[in-house]
């Protein structure tokens, strides 16, 4: 049950701060954490867009350079890339 872990965490925060625990603090913490995760997701998306990594095939186009490196005179493999 996720509420139990939130309750324990909020209770420990209240204990550290010396504030008595109130049940409404669970709801406030949950809302604040959801907002934090939402902001983190938007920032990650903007960073990926600024770096040009937002296309659907970016990972495929920018795979490991060692795997894609070819040496002249090297025999062609049956499977070039797994």
C-alpha cells in the first residue's frame, strides 16, 4: 500500500522537524511529490529536445560507435549489428 510508505516518510520528516504529525500532511506531500516528478519530466524533455535527442529514432541512429566501426579489408560478417 503506497499510503503506508508515504505516511511513514511524512511521520519521520515531522519527527526530524519537531512538528506534530497531522494526516493532511500526507496529502500535501503526495501532491508536492507528484508536482516535482512532473517538473522533472518536463525538464528532461526540454533537455533532450535542446540536445536534438527527441526524435523517435535517435537511439537507433546513435548506437555504440564501436559496433558500427568498419576496418578496411575486414571480412563482411553475416550479421553486421545485433
